[in-house]
């Protein structure tokens, strides 16, 4: 059990530290709406990763090239859509945005969709965490549960920490907050264009 717990903790740290469209989206939501309204989005992997894990464990092999290209295309278009939304917040930036009480639930759904159309989680669970999870399950189902719990506790805790950090930066003034939001727009734009490039040429 201890071995799998340590592996889950280590992989959770690595997944948290890896930049990507999901993290950029969380940052943009935090800067646009504040940490208190955006924090729920950090739990999106609990919604999206279930189908991804189930699918990759059934196949447990590299995603076919045609499927990966399709996922890259869908991911690129969806991330560009999110970049446009973040740009609109940047363009019409106000630190207090009333009437956004339902934003938290919508952001969770959008964040989950990022994972579902992003090929990276499929490849990650196929090649990295999937084999570990299978091995743990074969030894003892409790080992597999411990691995998943350790992984997601660290992952979600790390994401909440990142969001809290940018939420604190948001309170440093409108110029700082708007500048960071603009940076997240560029990050989302870059990830979206990169996914489209991979769909066309990779």
C-alpha cells in the first residue's frame, strides 16, 4: 500500500506542476471572478477523469493516431472558445462582477470538458498511471483506491493552491490582475493553436 501511496503522491505533484490548458483556464477564471467563485473548477478532474480512466484501462494502449488527431482538433477549438471568453473578461475588466452566482457550476463543466477533449489525459492514463493502477488492483483493490486517493488529493490541493496564489495577486490591484488575466488569455490562445497544429500536422 505504501508504495502505491507514494507513487500517487509523486504523480499528483508532477501533474499539478505541469502547465496546460486546464491550469490556464483555472487561472483565468480566478482572475476574472475571484477565488471564492472559481475554486469549484479545481474539482473538475473528479468528473472528467472517470470516463477517461475507464476507457484507457479497457484499451491500455496508445491512443490511435486518428482518434488523437480528432481529440486535438476538438481540444483546440474548445480552448480557443475559452480564450475568447477570457479575452472578453480582459477587455471589459472589472474587479467586481455581480450576477455571477452560477459561474462556479458553469466553470466546473467547462473545466471538465477541457479534460474530456484533451488527448493528454488519455495518453497519460494509458502510459503512466494506468499500468500502475492495474498493477495495484491486481495486488489488492485497496492499493488501487489508495493510489487514486493520494493522486487526486495532491492534484486538487495543488490546483487550489495555484488558484489561491493568483487570487491573492488579484487583490494587488486592477492593473496587476488585468495583466495576469491577459497573460492567461495568451496562454489559452497558444494551447488552442498548438492543439490545432497537432491535429493538422502531427
